[in-house]
C-alpha cells in the first residue's frame, strides 16, 4: 500500500523549487517514508503528518526515511519529522533517524518524546472550615495592615505641623488641587441634579396633602444629612480613589517604589501621606459645597412647580435644617475620605507589576471604596439613632 502527498502544480518546470511532498510505502514489509522537494517555511513547508498515518504499517518494523530528493529544509522539516515520530510511537513502529541530515538529527533530539500535557486545573480540596479560617486570617491581616497605614499617616500628619515630616509640600499642593478644585464641576453637577430629583419627587407626593412648602425641609435635611455626603464620596471614590490606586500601581510596576525603599525614603510619608491628607481635607469642603448646590437644585425645581415665593422657600430651608445636620454630614465626609484614600493606597501597593494590573487595581479601589462608603453610612446611621442625633 502506498500513500502519497502530491506537490502543488508549480515545480521545477516553472523555475521555482518543488514544494514539499511525501509518500509512504508499506507493501514491502518495511515501511519507507520518501520525502522530496523544498521543506522550508519560505515555500510553504508541509501540513502536519496525520496522527494515524502509520496505522497500516507492520507492527514492530523500523520506519525508513528516504531524504535523497530533499533540496533544502528548515524548522518546518523538523516539525514534520516530530509528527512522524509521534505517529510511529502510536502505531508501534520504530522511528529510525539515522538517514536524516545531521542538523535535523540534532534538532530532533532536542524535542521531547511526547507532547506536553495540559496542566491539570488545581482543585481546592480543603475543608470548608479551613477555607473560612484562611479567609478570616487574611481579612484580619489586611485590617491590621490598613490600621498601621492609618497610624503612620496620623503620625506623619502630626509631624507635618512641626515641619519634621518627609512629605513634600509640592506633592501636597498638587494632590489638594486634584482632590478639591478640580472636582468642583462634577460634584456640583451631580448634587444639583440629585437635589432637583428630590424636589421633583417630593413635590409630587406632598402635593396630595397640600404640604408643598415642606419640600424645602425634605431637600435640605436629606442632602445635608445623607445624600450629599454619600454622592460626593462616591464621586471621589471613582475619580480620586481610582487615580491613587492607578498611580501607585504604575510606580510599583516601574520599580519607583523599590527605588524609594533602596534610598531609604519612607513610602508612607513620600506618597501615601499627601494623598490621604489632601482627600481628607478636601472632602468635607466638597460636602458643604455639594449640599448647597443640591439645595439650589431643589430650589430651582420648586420655583418652577409651586407658587411659593423664593424668600419663603429659603426661609423654610434655613428654619428646617438644623446646624447639627451639617456637622453630622461633615464628620461623615471626613471618615469617608480617609477610608477611600487608605483603601486606594493599599490596593495600589498590593497590585502586580504589569500594565493589566494597573487597571485591575483602579477598578478594585473604586469597588472597595463605594461598598465601604455604603457600609460606613449604615454604621453612622445606627450610631446616630443610638445617640438620638
């Protein structure tokens, strides 16, 4: 029996080297694989040898390879021979490379006997209590690390007042600008729309009870106590927290963090302190600004939908919103800002060193910041209820 792989039409007659071709002869008892043509990538090489191409060869015989008709060869020839060797092993035929060119024999000897097996996916066989314990220990360790960062930041802030901190005032000024004035537009737009939405929904419901004027109390108390603090914190978590994480993870990938440690420059005072300090100082101010803008948004909607005077609306707002509501939101904003900055810096320091890890760190910082803000606000609500604030 003879199997043939005919060459393409273009060959020596057309002035170009003949393409690779092979034929297998098994009728003589000893299988012979005859190769001819140009076995190189430039002329197309050859398709992989079929895995069952030697199934008809007598079992236990030695495969002879005739390479006398080969004009030239490269790695495509070696790849084809490796496929032939695998097929011979599956068919129970011995592969004899002695008739091959010396270079092909040496290259073929470098290849493994069998193709590499795909890695077996690792399955977690630990018991449930073991996994829960590991997760708990990791959470406690991470909590301790963040607490140490907070303590170092507090200590660095105290040293800043005495001029003994390693923080550069230029870095603090840059971070203050990025965390404060640069965010005024987006904070203002979002809070204005939120205040307008609250006023619109409140007017529709309060109109049923002829109590439209109380929409001023609704917008003022809701924005001063909860909405403006939360919305401003979410905006800063997505805008500034993600930027902190991306910046620090980029410095980690560029080995700038390693360089600071080699020179003995504390990362906590050089990078982390100005980031946390700037956001902690600017967020409460942004909260006040956002609250006033939200009240303005409610005022604009109320004036366009109800017949009350502007003076009456503003008077009702100032009379209905007590000062402690602003104090409560101001304090919450400070803690929100500290949490966002600490979480973003920690995520950035934990990131990998590739370009993809920068995006992962930024996304993780935003998610942790937003979830943490909601959780902290729930805790503040419980505390306020217990203290009757």
